[in-house]
């Protein structure tokens, strides 16, 4: 009788747990699906291991051994960002892996412009109903971005919140932490007239200005899967959803070579508003648009969106994803180093004397950016 009671009790307990799980699933949250995702992405996280990290998932927090990285007097630098409404086009096109790369790029490129080496990354993935294949695609991209940046994917959060997100929709946020020796923080105090400005080519629109991109697509009656009007052999999805270029390894190599005074990641605010953030008072940055080629996608956006030069330069990167202010005598060797590292580099301007707050003067746009869009 006693043994029977125990067996009955043992039998009842798992039924109660299963019923609780079923009710939560009925409410729209599938714990088993979340666990399955963790199992799938564990190998992706392990592929991003670096010195100082043990990329294990499933705990309450991640540990990182900064001393193991060899820093003597480090400062930590932290960033967070998302991918904006580019995500809506990625969902429409069902091309989600690249958006994971974007998520990492938007964070680690902000770290490196302060001279910091990205150390680790965490993601936040939220959706109304977890779809395993789509979530895994995003996180494959996150892992690829982390490998490109040399940082470890140490964890994150997957949140399934029915009712908060429309069916099929999701949201992403990224968080990156890096380190830099106190003496090596950028920008440096010696920025002065005569310094050169190097521009590193972007891979496309990156992950800013997509609310305007989507408006232009609607006005033109175009879907994301349509052939690009300026490149009919490629779809708009291929071009507009090209992942943000990650500049970490080449930029850090330039910093270590010496002569880099400041760097600016060209994100929201475009060429016009990002470079002044790293310049001192009393100078202006003069950029010459004739010194680099405006990529066809931006020429099309300008024409189709009826954008003036200033609006284009204030909204988009216009073909330059990273700007470096360098000592004039170091411009040529740094340009050669960056080219050898795989970057497309142009000397696009210089620092000049100014008054008051720093600003950008953009010249040559009438010549470089005007005219009809070339047709294939």
C-alpha cells in the first residue's frame, strides 16, 4: 500500500509538469523550442572562442578573463546597437543570416573607432513565436560577425513574447565589450590642420537609413525581390541587404602601426555628422567627393528618392563606412597597410583650421554626384 502510494505520487508529478508546460505552450511560449535553439547555437558560440573566453551557453552570466589578454592598464569600452528597419526588408526577403552580421558590425565598429579591441558579444533576440530555422539563421550570422571581429559570442537572450510582436516579426539588439590600453584611447589630442582623412569603402548601405530606403521602394512600386533598376542581373535584396563591413582587424592594424589620430564609424547622420564627433573645436574636415566613387546604389537612391547632396550625405554613408584622421606624413604607408589588409582606401580629405564647433565641408558633389544614373 505504501509502495503503491509512492508510485502513484511519482506518476502524478511528471503529469503535473507536462500539463504546466502544455499550458505555457498554449499561451504561446515553447520552452522546449528555446532549449533546442540553445543546443543548435552552442557549436556556433564555440567557433568564436578567443583568449579570455570560454564560450559556454546556458548559464546566468558569462565570465571573461581580461588578464589573460595581456592588458596592463586597460579601459573597458561598451556599445549596444540594433539593425533598424533593415530587419523588415530582411524578413520580407527571408535573408536573415546577413542581418546577424549587421548586428555585430554595428557594435564592434563603434568599439574600434575608440582604439578598442572587441572582446565579447551578446545578442538579444525577441519574437512573438520562436521559429527555430529563422532564429538559427540570425545567430549563424552573429557567429560569423564575431569571428570576423575576433570577439567571442559569450551568450545572449532569446525571448518569446506572444502578443508583443506580430506573427513573423522579431527584434534584435547587440551588446559588445572591448578593451584598450589607457594610453591608446582614440581620438588623440593632437588632431590639427594638415592631418589627412582616409576613407574605407563601405559594402553598401550598411544598416542605416532604411526607413528612407523602404519609402523609396514603395514610391517606386518595387519589392525587395525585384531586379535592381541599376543592376538588373542582381536583386534589390542582394544589394540592399549586403551585410555591414566589419573593419576591426584592419583598423586595429592601422592603429598599431602608428599615426592614426581618430576614426569615425559612418552610421546614422552619414558623412556629415559622424566625423565631427571625434574632432576638437577649432577645425573643419574638408571632404572632396571627387576622390571616391559614389556606388550605384547610392546614385539610384539619390535619383529615385529626389535627394539633394546634403540629404544623401547626412542619411547614408555614400560609399565610405569608416573614416580615419591620420598624421599627414603617415597617410601613404597607412593607406598601403589598409589596402594590404583587404580594404579599398582613398585619401578623401584633410583637416583645416576652423572656428568654434567642428564640422564637415563636403565639396565636389555637383561634379561627382550629379548626372543621370547609368543604365545597363
